[in-house]
C-alpha cells in the first residue's frame, strides 16, 4: 500500500519530539559517555503472531499446504511489525479470518497427503481416543510451543471424538481438534511473562524456545529446541549459547534474516508498487517482487556467504538481478532464468542498497522521484533518526518556484529557505537529493528537464557530491551501524528500548563493533543479552474509568 | 458517556409468528409481504419500524472550504419558494449532489475541537471518536471507539455481522476503531466482500435454515477457544488482559453469528442476492486504481447487506487520510521534464503549482483559483459520494427507501488540506433515520463542536446517548436544528 500510505507513514514517525522543531533532532547515540544505570528489563508483554510467522508455522507443522491468503493485518509501530505485534489485538474481522484459515488448514492437514506427517497411529475406529491423544500431544506441543496440560489435551481429544461421531469419520473429527489448536490464543499469541524461580525474573525455557525461533527463524521452534527447553537448557544454563549457535547455523536462519530486513527496509510494501506505465515501460506489477528479491539476495550473500561488514550493504558493487531488473539497470542479464550475480564496474554510481530499485522506486511517487521520501527513508530506516510532523495550521505548500527553476532540487530548495519547513526538511531533503540521478522507478539519468542533476548534499554536515559518495558517507556515520543494532534489538524483543536497557544495548554495541559489524554475531549477542532473556513483571494498573462507553 | 438504548425488539414476521404460536421456536419463514406492513408502508403492521442503520463515508485530504460551503443556509425547499426557482445551487464542489438534496444535510461551521498535533490523523480521530489522538513517542493511539463502533456495540448483536468495513482502494486501511489499538481492517475486494456476505452462510428470506452438523461443531470449538482465553489472561499485565478480553469478545460474537446461521434468515422484501462482482479490478492505462468501480460495487454490496439485514453498521474509506491516490480524472497532468505526469491527491494539496497562463486560457481555469487540480479531485470525490448514497436510495423499503431509514456521516481528515485545518470541518449527513433527522437543508454553525453532530446522529438512531466525545471534544448537546 506504499503508494497510498507513503505520506501517512512519513508523518507518523518522529512525533516523539513533538512540535519542538528539529534542532538537535537526532536521538542521542546509545554509546553514552557516563556508565548507564543498572539493567532494568522492560515489562512482560503479549505478542501476536505476525502474518509471516503464522504461515511459516503452518508450513512447519503440516508441510506444503495451501496457506490462507488473508489474516489479521499487521501494524507497523516504531517502524516494525514486531513492535506492533505487542500492541494490537484481534478484530472481529480478524477472528473470522482466523476461523476460516483454521478450517482451510485443518481440512488439508487431515487429508491423505498430509495426515501421516502428524497422525502417529492407525485409528482403530471412528473414535480412537488413544490415537488422537498420542498425536495431539505432539502436535499441540509444537503448535503452542509448550506442553499441553492434561485438561487441555482431554478437551482437544473430546472435541475430535465428538466431531468424529457426528461426522462418522476419525479424520473428519481430527479436523476440529486441529482447528481448535489453530484458533486458540495459545497459538495466536505469545505469552512471555517470565518467572521468578530463583534470582531475577527471566523468561522460562519454553518462552525462550519461541523467542529464539521467532527471532532467528521467524517461525515456531523445532522439536530439538523444545526438547532443550524441556531439559531446562534454555534458561540460565551453560548450554544456552550452543542452542543459539545451532539456530544461527541452520538454513532457517536465512528465513529469519530475510524477515528482519524485510521489516526494517519496508520491503513487504513492494507488493503494492505502482508506477505510471505510460512513463515507465519497465513497470509491471511483478517488478516489486523482483526488486525485493534483489535486496534480500544481496543481504543473504553478505550475511551468510561472506559474513561481511554490515556497511558493505551500502558500498558493495555486487548485486543479484533477474532479466527484468537488468533491463531497468541497462546492464546484461547475468542469468537466463531467475537471478544471477552481477558486479557493477568501479565507475558506476549505482552502489549498494541505495542503488536498488527496492529503495529508489518504493521511496518515490508514481511518476516523479521524491527527495523527501528517499531522505526520510535514509534518515529514519537507515540512521534511526526522528523527523517530527509539520506543525498544524501552517501552510505546507512548497513556495512558488523562482523564475527559471526547472529541477526538483530548485523547487524543494524552497523547503530549506522557509524557516517553518527548513528545521525538519533539512533532515531529509539533502539526503534524498543525493539520489536525484535515479528517476521514480530507479533508472539512471544525467539530466532533469535538460539541466544536469546536482546530487550534492551532506550527511550530518559531511558533504558528498554523487550518489556513491552519499552511500559511502552514510555507511561511515556511526548512526548507520547503531541503527541496525537498535532495530534488530527492537525486532528481537518486540519493543522500543526503555532507559533501563541502556546497559545491555551498550554491551551489544561494543560486541558488534569488535566483531567488525557483522550481522550474525550481532544477532547472537542480542540472543545472549540480558535484554532478550530477562523480563520485568507485568504491569497491573487499576483502571478507574469503566471500559464501556454505552451501557444498555 | 452513558447511552441507553431503547431495545428495538426483534421486528419482523418471525417474531409475529412466534407470538401467534405461543412463543414456541418454530422454523417458519416467509417473505415479508406487503400485508405485513402498515398502511403507510413505513413500518411493519405489528408496529415495529424498519431498523435504523448507520454508516461512515470517509475520504482523505479534505476539501477547499471556500468552494465547498454553500452560500445560503436553511431549508432547500423553503429557499425554492422564496426565490421561485428550483434547485438551490449547493456549492461548486457539492453541485453534483443536487439530486440528493432532500436526503442530505450539509453541515458547516463546526470545528473539530480535539487539536491537530498530527496533520490529518488527529482530525479524523477527533471527528470520529470525539477524542484527541494520543501521541506517545512515534505512536498514534485512537483511545476510544469511533462512532460506527459505538453504534455497532448497540446494534451489532441483531445481525450476522456486527459491522462491515470497506475501502475504496486496495488496502486494509480503515477509520473504524473499537478502542485502543483495535482497528477494524477494511475489505477492499468487492469479490471477497460478496463471498463473505452473500455466498458463505447466506440464505435469502424464505430459504431453509442451515442444518449443517459442522455449525454446531464449529461452535463447540469456539467454546474451547474461549476457555483458552480465560486461561491466557492470567499472569498478564492489565493492558494485555484487555487485549485478550477483546479477542474473547470477538470469539463469543463469532459464535453467536454462527448460531444465527441456524436461525431463519431475516425477512426483508427488498433482499436479493446481488450479481457477483468481478474477481479482479484492473488499474487503467496510467496505472490509476479503479476508484469509481470499486466504490460503486462496495456501495451496492453494503446497501444489499443492509437490505438483507446482514449488518446495520458500516465504515467505508474511499481513500486514506493523507492518501496519495491518483484519481482517474483526466486533464490533470503536470508537465515536468517534458512529460505530463500524474500526481497523487495528497502531493497535489501541498505541491500543486499555480495555474499557468496556458491553463487559464485553454481550460477556463480561474487565474486566482490556486489548486484547480485539487478542486477537480474534490468534485470527483463528491461524485463518488453521490454514487455511494444513491445505491442506498435505490432500494425500496415499504413506501420509502432504505436511505430514509438510515444515516451516513460523510467526513474527511482536514478542512483546508494545505493548512491541515480543523475549523469549518466538512460534514455531510445523508438519510433521515426514519424521520429523526431534518434533511434537505444547509445548517451552518459559528464554530460549535463537531461532536454535536455525532451526538444528534446517535440520538436519531434511538440510542439514548448522554454525551459524545472526551476532553475538549466532549458534548452533551446535539444540534437541535438538524433533529426533528
């Protein structure tokens, strides 16, 4: 929905600074000069599975099944769906969608192609409670990421037996047991409230199993991880780190890293990428998916094959493109089918992520580029800077262009001259103007309206004059590596960091630096951090106002 | 706010028959024939009126107030008598609604009093909840339910769907909230809405009740899921308990809706299964979304959902707040780099260049208009409002129309979008709520609280509402001039 909601998203960000203007707007870096206060974890919370997590879980449980097209939409909060997941609830429509999804999946789960994967016995008749119980005990533990109580298990078995009797078929009955598992809030929500068994409150082993697997794989734990939880090895235990390392070495870690960067870079919004086809002959509805794949393949290459410095995401000349993208970039297609590696020459100004269609086309209007949208993306998503919304009741039109001005730079220059705009626009426009050599779909151009493009600007006062210099300058700012660290921490824990977590963040930052800014060690140190493993008590407030607006 | 509802009893044939048969629950179902209506055709013969229904029609990016507000105030018909001419011109932007003028109230001069901290979004929240948008860090929180959900809480239990939310663009965007962080996502595919309303579990009046054993089994599953909710809420913080409770409520309501499938369908004469809409709606050759078609299809489906009493509440967002939709209006290209480029609505509200000498000469655009493209887009949007409302007016109910028995509150996210202003907020009300509202007029206030209009609508719906809104947006007074 990017093309309609771009501005909506742009306006939400940065409200934290209110209307104080944009002087000194960039949040103080986490590397504090004074020692941070003692660690104080954020309060316990309940997270809802995101749509990708739900679908990945279903595939893990039942294998290749047709997945529900629609579930409750996820909400992006503080830049991430993972943060939204601990604030949103389930709407009336969402409840309907989850019910429909549960039967769509359960119907397939009990068919002949899928039932042997999880029904562990041959039923002796229409009703076979023992067989149902044996199978549901195992399936239930994986679905709910914890063992089922005997009461819960008995209830599931009874639902299945009752349905089997009514419908005259064991498997038809089991469909209802599976549908119960999948509609249950025990599946849809993650209750990670921790316990105070000995020492400070920390997440239980079962909670850690799902925290780790959702963080690193974006799906439910496998049996090995649940077994480790059952053995108590995921709490305060010497073997914990071994399990983290196993998850990071597993092929599913690629799914996890892709999911993280998809959220951080808003790549999911490429599904709705829209451009004016009469202006951009390269535009097809499939372009967005190709553009996303390019960025994710480069990230996979850098993180898993090269174990590279994160800053190379901005500076590499390597990329992975298909015929569609090659034609847009004006380079030979590296592969006949699908994606292949391509290395841009040293002379190319198309460098790293900021040369990708996924950024250039998404952060633009349907017909024309937008230095403001691109600047917001760099400032907020890559540097974690905040940009306040424009003040109310202020005329927000761009002032009249000066006579003879033809380029977008000339026009947005007026943003920077008007004092009511300049405070905030100088945070975004100078960054975005550095990418003006790329048009609204991401093609290279030397001129605009016949005038040569001036791509100079500055990043926090450090000047650059071309797109590649912009990329190098962004990569060199401390905010750039700080930002991926912070975003990964928010993604892992599901909340924006609280002051009590400064110590753990400082520790993670130090490790990230010492690792040479490599992503897998970053994920590992987050998984090992106090912030990820410990938790505060749930917050109980006494609400004096009645919840009901209307009393019949 | 305390609202008491006059419990409208289950009207209709079935309760009549049940009454005749001494209250025994019998599965008899007949169409609502004229014989069961009273002589004037405004109500059922047993005295039960047609149900009152309510909907919100929302669009993004405001209007141009100086081209929106009609010059003259008061009753349109009385004005005709005075001037001896029919058809008081509404205003340039509202002109296309002329044929609906007796069904509408143009409400002007009211302000959203809840502050405009976040451009656009604060205004929508203030208008529809009567309360300020809460901003915490980078988060925006709608703390209170929107007016449609206040109504749905009262009327939602009578029907198969508590409320319906729809979007005029391919997005789950919606301006319907049930409370803090509980947005009701929109359906944007007419095909999917059609399936949900008129295929899955739908029966026409007079058709047999479902006797599918799966229905009872599905309910037993939901019973178990409700047990799980009760277990889950233990050991949670208060806010998370509230979220789980909300889910619990939704499950219970879903169970009630499934139970209703085992009842006879409601008997409404105008109810019929509409034609199936196309599965896909294509963008045009410039990549613009099919706003006109999607909006009209949604209107037809929602109107028939009301006519079949599948729901009594909707919230429809033609375009999102701050939406950068490229509307399919021809001739709005801007020449840039030698190409005619199309720009989105929001972009134009801030960045539209003044008319060129050529445009003034060739298009007859006023040189002093500014934003003539935005003006054309607002008129296009008003055309979509007309399409939408007309779908409800096209359905007869007794001697009147469906529109006579409902109200649609039409509003947006700003008055002047360039200023994000909250003063003289654009508000339209369509439908008379069975005579409760005084339609066919332009009512102008001098800066009163916009929440008063919402309160009049709630009262017109028969909800005994004491107040609407919170903080600076709260009011205990309606607008008596629009009430009857």
